[in-house]
């Protein structure tokens, strides 16, 4: 790669050596402007040769530094997936403080055709860009993830001090740097022009504008910023650093200090034949990143031996509600889930703490069983009240089996239909098999 760079630079200066006759111009310049990455800084130098009075060409070397800084709050969602049970899962995320710095450093060789006189100059040609370094610095704070099952109106968002499960919850703040590279050389079409102020017979100050557009491609972000990736051990949260290709460009202003001279072969050394002109412009580059696409998620399924209680069949809106087992009667519940509204899904942090505590107890003691009883207030009919109460206990079973891995055969659910006004709750009892 180093050898190829040396050959390209030598080829750029070869024309200047072949036309070493009429007049010459050497300049140092600095350009600054906008690019596809937001900003572009271009210092460099060039040699110009004018074999025919004011017409000539130039070649030089520039070092383009392009960068972009993005600071914002981030939020979004991955495309929904269908798990093995046919349930739709939507993964959502939010970031309180997100900062992304993209940068590209390119060694450029401009080769331009020029016209220059005592007052102004114009140039057009190409620039060959050799990518030296490209990458991204990323840091974020306050990353929070959650899962949403729209068909159940169930949001999985643990906000307590428990080990994160399934990639949901608050994540640790992080920062990292990733390298973006490509072996390809960028080729840019370039234009430049400006005015000239002669300081004396040999020195001049030039100020102008430049623009270029690459025939090759650069990069831009491709995949969602945050993804949930499932594996055999569970699920993890992945912050992507993958970008897609696009054509770079840049525009800006350029300032040059030039020194011009011509050999004195003959007597003609008038003010008329002073070459002036300059080099090229800025830069562009071609950066391609191969995307690291994660495998499709394979959700962890709960035990299929779930002990649901089936809804009784209503007859003329009168239900034969199954009585509770004797060991549940006249006993105070170990956990009580209160519902401030008619919904059947517990979403506040206290409910989630209760579910987590029950899961820990069931894991610690394999002989424990859980019995959950749902209640409802008076609704439009007793069958609706019965089903609403049943759904409350079913939600608890669903969360424990699906997201905590508790066997469904250890959980028993019941519905007692409607009770007093405002009686919206689910009561859960822990029992040992020995006690039963």
C-alpha cells in the first residue's frame, strides 16, 4: 500500500518535471468548509506549470481531515419479531446523552488544469484520495431498553436492582472507538476559482472557493443504533457501529500564498508573462465498512406445561365459579397486586419488584408452589368480570414463566369474578408441597 502511494504521488509530479520551461508557481494553501461529515480542513501545497502563458496545470499534496460531531438524545425501536409462540415483540430503547464523532483523514493528490492572470484564477480536474485513517468515537449515558408485547399490552421494563434479563432494563454507560477503513482509492471531480492580489513581482495572495464530488463512496450509519441480540444464554443489548456507503462531497473557502517565477532564458521578462496559479482543493474519500449482521433472535420460551384454569362456560350470563382450594380460604395473601384502573397488566415498579421476589423464592425452593387468584369489580356482565379477573392472574403466570424461566407446572391460577366496587386485585400465595 505504501509503494502504491509513492507511485501515485510521483505520477502527479511527473508532468511538472516534463514541462520545466516557461513559468512556475509554488503555493501553500489552507481550505476549510463543509463536507458529507459536516466539516473539512485541508492544508496542502502545489506546484503549477504554465507552458502557454496563462494556461497550465498543477499537482500537489493535501491532507484532508473531515469530521462530524453529533450530540443528542436518542430513542427508537427495532422491527418487531415473532417468537416461537407467535407473539409479537417490539424492542425499544432510549439514550439520555449520546455523542458520536466520525472522522476521516485522507492524503490527497490533486491534478488540475488552470488558467491564471494577475487578477483571478480558475482550475478544474481530479483529486486522488488515499485514506490514511477513518473511524468513530462513540459514548452514551442513560441507555434504557424495554420490550413491548402489543397484543398483551405488556411492557417489560425492570427498573429495580436486579440482574437484567432478556436485555431489558437500564444498561451501563459506555464509550468506544471503532475503526472504519477501506483499501479503495477515492477519485473526486474538483473545481476551484478565486481572486488574486499581487504583493510584488513574485509573491501573491489568493482567496477563492472550491467544490468537489467523489465518484467513489464514503459511509453513513446503516443498522439501528441499539439492537437486542438473543443467544443460547439469553439476550444482550448491542450498540451498532455499522455504516453504509454513499458519495462524499465538500465545498468551502481556500486561501493561498504563492511564489511564482520563470527562468530567464531570453530577454523577455515583462510584467505580462507572470504565471500565477495554484493547486487543487479539498478532498473526499471512499470508506466502506462490512456490516456485522447479528443472527435473527431466538427467544427463550417458557415451560409448555403451564397450569391455566380454563374459563367456565357461561349460561345466560350466570357463571358457576369454581371454589378455591381449602388451603387458600381464610388465609392472608403473601403478595397482593392492586390495579388502580380496569387494566389487567401490572406496570408500576412495585408490581415488578413483587414478581421478581416471587421468582427468587420459587428458584430457591423447588418444593414451593404459587397460587394466584384474580378478582374484579362489577362490570357489564359477570362473564366479563370473570375473564378480567382471570387475565390478572394469567399475566403474573405469563411474566414468571416467560421472563424468569419458572416452570408453569408450579403455578396455579384462579378467577373469583366480581367482588365489591373497586375490588381490582390479584392475590398470590406461596405453598410448600410438604404443607399440601
